């Protein structure tokens, strides 16, 4: 459900995932996340000729997808700046004419595009903007809340923070533990139907929105907070700081993609080491929660062969004395064990 100033708005499922003209696989992370974590909601994908991404779903026309039951076209591409490309417009208008609602988590709102608004009205369809705060969030007060909280922090953007939290939550649920995945971005919200679109919240209220998202809970309940940005990314470090202070995590999990040559979108900036991330994130986290500990490492090994990945994970465990795994590829058992044993 998505609240829009006093009313409840439900995005019809299943979805047709629009990959647009994504220049690379990582740009289609919204579509990939929905496909991986809510496959029952993903009928297929639709791509423009110049698209260089593929999330592994059947390529369908609008008509084919509608015939298969899809009822919402989700913009599954996240471009730098979050804008609706003019090159997409013809397909988006055709989707409305075909009978689809449109859903987007971009900063450039569907409701701010007059041609889409007019066409939606003519067709009797809805425009769903996910990246819109629906609550008047408070300013953070820093007061301690009951329950346990875990935050994934990354050496870079798009390093696997959401996948880490989702994988841990899934395994905790399977083990009968109390846990909740707390979405803080467009993909997480589209997967779970709830959350805080953190990077659309006014800066003064960002930390407060995370306090709101993670209220008092049972002492043995875990909030798995979706991480955003990176403390080391000059474009997006602000959201990370808000998560660290507003979330007051008891546990941090370090996330890393080891094949990156530079920070995402910033070729002149090198990635920090995991040791630097450990020291910096923990120092800042202890301001709001002096009991916070780093409990494990999550590595996105999708670009590594299995033997290479296992060798790398073993070396990390030896060097940093922390459990390390790719929770999506090899399971989240090590990370859940570390959280379950946290004192």
C-alpha cells in the first residue's frame, strides 16, 4: 500500500518491468530487485533497442504482457539524477492506452509530466509515484528505542545493501526469529509495499524518518534496515549518515563489490578499503549507539567465478576476523548467526 495524503493507493500487480535504454546491468537494479525478490509480481520485461540490461525475464510487447495479466508498467531503470527520459514517453503513453497503470520511483515524478497526466486521465489509469514522502516525519531526537537494529553500509552505492538486508530477513523468518525488512528506497518499497523514500525526505527530517521507520519493538526483534549510498560517495553520503544516526544500529554489516574499478559514477574516486569503511562507519554509529558493533561482511560476487569468490571470502575472514559471505549466492547463515549471537 502507498499512502498519498489521506488515501490508500494500491499498485496493481503483476508488473511488466520497463528497462528503457539502461546503459548497463546495474542501471536496471530496480527491475532486477523486483524480479529476484518478488518473482510472482514480474510477468516480463520490455526494453528499448539501445538497452544494455537484461534481468532474465521474457521480452514482451505491451499487448503480450497485458494478455498475460500484467496491470502496471514499472519503470525499472534508475538513471543518474532520476529523470524520466523523453525517449521513453512514446512507450509510456502507449502503455496507458493499452490499459496499464504506471509506477515509478524516480525523483522526476510521473505526476509532474503533463502529457502523462493528461493521457492517464483520458484512459482512466493511475500514476504511482513511489518516491514521495507520505508522512510528516519528525526531527530526530536520538532517544534509544527497544528492539535490535541492523544496518548494511557499503564501500559504494549499489553494492548489495538491500539484498543483504532482504536475505537476512528471509532467513530469520525461516528460522522463526522476529524480524522486519525496513525499506528506505524505491526498489525496497516496490518489493515490500511500505517504507521511507529517504532521499526524497527534506534533509532536516531524514534521520527522524528512520526513527519513525524503526519504532520501539520486542527486545528480540530485529529491524533489518535497507542501506543507501555510501559514506565515501561524495554524491550520496548524506543518506548514509541519516541511516546511521536515525537507525541507531546495534549491528553493522559491511557491503562490498570487489570488481569495481572506481566509485559508481565517479571515475576519479577510488573505492575505500573494507578496513576504512569499518573504522569510519563504526565511529559514526557509536555516536548514536555506543554499543554498536560490526558483525560481518557481505560481498556481491556476481562478477566472480565461484572458486574465485570463495577464495576471496576466505581471505577477508582471515584479514578482518569477521564472517564473510555473499548472502544472495551462498546464503545468509553466517550473518544471521553473527546477529543471533550478538551480546
